[in-house]
């Protein structure tokens, strides 16, 4: 009997650290990258060029980097409330339309809510959030013929979806998130008619969560 009790105690010690990180009072730190998005950039690099039998244009080179840091507090067991940011860096060399070089940043921030379910090695979670901020893009002609120009937009984004947290240890999990988002963009300057673009689509993110305290 004592042998079975000892085995059960050792199993409890080995499992509980994995699943006690979502208790009330714990801190959640997340770093994600977006690999599928609507309207905003995701991480990646690509080249594009136009050619026919007699002509081949210079390639357009595009680099995107997206980071989505989050920090939250478990206000109740399994329910984390916190703030989220979204940082995008975009660099386009030899823009396809005008041959310009374009550099831009997108900065967003807002609240998020995440709820974990179950006590398995792979735990599902649900998450909703809202982000607000803007973008700034600068276009410059490498040949010096056209003056530099800057475009600024206001952005709001709402998202929700489900994910899986795969435990990598007592304090770290690998997360995948599949959701749906609505994005609204409008020029912040010279926009008397309040013209705006609205896009909806699938969102896919991967990242790492760290559970503190």
C-alpha cells in the first residue's frame, strides 16, 4: 500500500508543476509571430519581378517582421487578463508600382483575454482581443527624381479564436493560435469623407508562453 502511495505522490510532483501555472495570481508572458493575416504584414521575405520574352524588370524585394508581445495576470484560475502589442516592420526595395523604396512601421496595442481549459500536456485555450494604433510609411525614389512622401493611417483591429498550448516544461509552452480578425484602416490626414478600408479574414499565430511566479 505504501508503495502505491509513494508512486502516486511522485506522479503528482511530476505533473502538478506543468498545470499549476494558470492559477490565480500567476503572470503570463507571451511572444508571438503572425504567419497568416489579413491586411497587416506577417513574418517573411519574398521577391517579385515582371518579365516577358524581350524584357525583365528589376525584382521587388519585400521583408516583413511581426512581433506580438503580451503580458497578463491570471485574475482567476485559467483566466488571464492583460495587454497586447503588435509591432510590424516592413521594407520594400524597388516597389512594384513606382520603383521606389518603401519603409514602414505599424504599432498597435490593446487588451486581451485568454482562458485555458483542461489539465493535459496539450491544453486548448480561447482568446479575444482588441488593438488600436497606426502605421507610418515613407516612400523614397532611389534615383532622386521624385520627392519623398509619407503616409499615415489609423488602425483598429478585433480578433478572437482558439489555440493549443503544448507544455515544454514547468514554465514554458509552445502556442499555436487560429482565429478570425476584423481590421479597419483609414488615412489620418486629408480624409474629410472619413474613407476607410475594412478587411476580414483568418489569423494564424505561433509563439512561446512563459508562466511566472
